[in-house]
């Protein structure tokens, strides 16, 4: 249990002393107000005195200016003016009703007597008192203008102008203010020393707590605040030390939880992005960085709309309100498209306050690609089957309408129908073969074969086809001298070679040369078939092995074929553990390459 704090040890006592010092400053403020009021009262009283004296002077001058012109005696005016002048009066000037100066108290302006008044005629006269600076001396003066009425008080017979020294009054006030200010400065200095001594007892422990708080913020919890007494600051120091221990325990717990969360996020197969309530990214895991091709430094602090590049399509409010999954296209540096499915959810506190947004990213590029290929596949199959069926229907309708009786037309129509039927049968056979390959229901019948002889067999068949059909093509062979034995499904590999050779002849110009090569590397055997045809555009090279894809659709259909040959060839070679690719240049020709796994076998074993 804590000890009871004595009054003189309490912060209240120290604050009371501070208030005593504040009282001193209050006196200073009151003194400033007092000086201002003193100035206002002194100047006002001075002006009132001058005004009453000027009125009295005007009354005295009335008797002198009321007599006839013959009886007027300016010496009496001079006497009255001289008697009125004193230390505070700088000049007294008397003007008659004609605007002629009759008397002045200033010696330097005696020559103005008998001349027109420099302050204007009585027609412009305004009875007033005003404060202004003397243009000659630059000092403040007070000028009082007063009309002089006749003895009967019915008419204005002149005016008196009195200029008094106001600067002396201000100087007296300034002297008083200086005395007061000097005394205040002395009192302020003493108060400041006392305040510093008192404040030190308060600020020193607070300063130590501040330094310790900085250390805690930097992660150092070993230091403790020194307790100087048993007052409120002492108790605050003890509480601060307890708080430091609690913060260290909480930090260790939080750090453990953070490591656990980081481990979970790092090993997730999905990307996770979390934001604050303004939509700024605060957390992004490694998978999200890979999917978005952004580093943590680039992503943290960035708006999630900018990070996902959906700023033009969505607002943060829409993401919070709708929370539906969205497909996002991400283009990488190699211009390859990645399709991400983004699921959004709000981060809520127990109070219901929305503190942020979490986004889970799934890479659905392959699924979307497969779905697109499925749609294209169905569309292409429908189109490829509809074309021959439409053609057959037209010819059969013509035969049904009587064309069968025409001996010249009927055989032609029947032959076309048979050709279209064969075309559909071949297409369906190819589709069934692709289906069996996809479902892995057609295992390879591998055997060890002489690849040189097998490839030469295929070439000889095409050479016979060229000769029998009088085609103007030349096939050139470039084979390694070494006999190459490979374990393959010979029927499938011959089918692949037939497809590529058939395409080479179809698309080669008349008189073109087809080069067939066979060579070996350390672990692979390479087969290449080059033609001198029209070539394949660079943009289509990656798609030539897709199902139903044709570079020149019109020419491909006119030459026959289902558009599935290269797709079947790719699957066959891949099932053998090999690869197939093409290199081409427009207007110069194409080269198809086949790479198969190869393990050299000693010929002596097969003698």
C-alpha cells in the first residue's frame, strides 16, 4: 500500500508556486492596462483644460473685437494673448471677421499680424480640437479652434487658434511607463529564477521518463526510471516502470504472433494483400508479390486500386460494398498475361468499425486458358463439322431434286459427298485420338527401333508420292552416320513425321526443296524437317500446335486437313518425354524440330 503524500511534497504545492509566478505576470498585464488608462485620462484632462481655457479666452477677446474699428486697440489683444501663453501653450493667434491676423503669441510670427490668416478664412472655419504632429518640429501638438462671438452673441466677429504642447504630456506618461517596466523586469527576473528552480523538480523526472519512453520505442526495455520522492511524480515513475515490464511482455507475445502470422502468409499458395481503412497496402505476402511482380517496398503504402490496376474500373467504396470476386489481368515485363481472381473482404473490429480490407489473390490463368480453349474447341469442332455437312446437304438435296438422273452431274455430286464424309471421319478419328491422349487411355507401345531406318522409310514413301503425282519437289537428307536406336512407339512417331512431311509438301512452292535432318547430342536425338514455304508469322509461332489453329485458314481448308495434326504431334512427342517446336521466317520457310530422349546403345549388343 502506497504512503500518504504530504502536502509540501505534492505536485499541488508546486503548482501553487507556479500560480504565484503567474500572478506576477497578471500584475504586468494589469500595469499595462493601467498605463494605457493613465495615458487616456491624462491626455483627455489636458485637452479639456485647454478647451475650457480657450473658451474663456474667446469670451475675453469678444469685448476687444466688439468695439468699433476706430476704438480698437491691438495692444489689449496682445496683452490678453501674452497673459494666456504659458509653458504648455506654443502659439495663440487671434483673427478678426475679415480673416486678418490681429495678434499672435509666437515671436517668430509677429510679421503675420495684419495679413491674411494662413489657416483659412472664417468661411472655412471649423470649431474643433485636433491632435497632430507639428510639421516643423515633428512633435505632437493639440490645436484648438474657437469662434469669437459678439457681446450680444448674435454674430461671429473673429476666431482664436491655440496650439498647445502635447508632447510633454506623452513624455510624462512614458517616464511613468519606463519606471513601471523597469520594476516589472526586475520582478520578472526574480520570478524566472524561482520558476526555474521549482520547474526543475517537476521536469527532471518527466525528462527521464521521456528518455526511457524513447528507449522503449526503440525496443530497449532494460532501463528503469529513477524515483526521487513519494509525490505524484514518484508514483508516476513507479507506474511507468511497471508499464515498461508489461509492454515488454506484450511485445514478446505480439512478436510471436506476428512471426506465426508471417509464417502462415509466407507458406500460403494464394496471394494476400491487406489495407488500412484508406485503402493503403499495409501487408503483402510473398505469393502476392510474385503474382503482381511487386516488391514489398513498392507495394506498402500504395493504394490497392493502383496495386491491382483497377483504379479506372472500381472505387474503394465499391470494393467495400460489393465484395464480389473479380478477375484482374496482370501483364508482366515479358508481355505475358496473368489472370488473377481477387476475393475481397472487410476487416472489422468488435465495435463494427471498418479498419481495412483484405484481398486474396488466386492465379486462375490456367483455368481461364483451359476454359477459353474449351470454348474455342467446341466452336471449331462445330464449325469444322458444319462445313462438310452443309456441303453434303446441298449436294444430296440436288440429287434428291433429280440431279441423280443426270449422268454427268450425279457422279460428281456423289464423289464430293464421299470426300466430305471421309473428311468428317478423319476429323472424328483425330478427335477421338486426342481424347484418348488427354485421358491417358492409350498407353504407348514402345519398342527399340532404328530411327535412321524409320525416318528413311517415311521419306521414301513421300518420294514415291511425289514421283507418282508428278510433283516438282526435292527431298534432301542430312543424316548422321551413326546408327541411332531409340525406344519409341513407332506407329505414333511415324504418324508425327507423316504430319510434318505432309505439311511441308502442302505449303512448299512448286520446285521447292525439303530438307530432312537427323543428328544426336549427348542426351537427345534431334529430327528436323525444313521447307521453303510461305513461313509462319512471328505472332502465330506459339499457337501453331493449338487445336484447330491455322495460319492461313482459307488456304488450309482448300488443301484439306482438320487442323489437328500438329496438336496430335505435340501430344505424342510430349508423351515420349520429348519436345517439338518450330522456327520460321515469313516468305522463307519453316523448320520443325523434334527432340527425343536418347541413351546411346552399343551396336555389339544387337549383332
